[in-house]
C-alpha cells in the first residue's frame, strides 16, 4: 500500500515545478505518476484529464484528486489534492507577508 506521505510529497513536487496551469502539468503528471511511480496507466491519466476538464475547478487539481482517490480512496484524494495546491498557497502567503511590510 502506498503511504499518504509519499502521495503528498510526489504531488507537492509536481505543484512546485508546474507553471502555466493544468495543461502544463500534464507532462509532469505523465512523467511522475505514469512512468516513475506507475500509479496509473497513460490511458487512465488522459481519462482523468478529460473528466477534469468537464468538472468545475482546476484541471490539475482534479486530475491529482482522481489519481489520489484511485491509490488510497478518500485519504489519498486529500493527500494528492493538498500536495498539489500547497506550494501555491505557501508562495501566495509568503508574497502577501512581503507586500504587507
């Protein structure tokens, strides 16, 4: 069984290095989730992206949520989702603190 911490860290790294939105994250998701960790197949990833485009929200977060859910159900969903959005939240909070001074 894949640990929640490993899911969180993997998606945290993806969130750090993804600039340009959900479409820019597709190659990184493919590289990490499909090729490196072999968590999902390439076909599954494309299906998650297709569904993510149809549902409200950010495509990259939706795809991460689907992968996390596949791996560990609801706890995996939360680990993947928090992992992918945490870098953005941290950076925004850091910038807000700097601008406030």
